[in-house]
C-alpha cells in the first residue's frame, strides 16, 4: 500500500511475502558490486563472492507438512 500525504510517501509491505518477491540474482549482483566497491582489501573476487551469496540464498530447502521443497526465486523467510 502506498499513501501520499503532503509530498511524502508511506509504504507498507506484507512482510510474509516480501522476501519471496525479491529478484535474487539482481539483488546478489548489487550486493557484490557494493561490497567490492566499499572493501578494496577484500580477499574474495567477484565470482567467489557471488557463489557464496548464491549458496547462502539460492540453495534453500525447506519442508512443509512433511514434504521437502526448494525455494526457486526470492529469499526464504522464516517468521520468528
């Protein structure tokens, strides 16, 4: 929901579905770019850093009602 009042915008997201709607590859590319730009002493190259992000986010498996699933896009989210 987006509401405009007096030139300002208030945005509300449904946090249960927000993370599954994040374009994963594009987000990882941006994260890698900004991490490498801001950390010139980092010992990881672009390819290695991207692989680590992909492993941590795209290789997500979960079970629901005894059935195992793979998260195919977006980032899996577990409520606290």
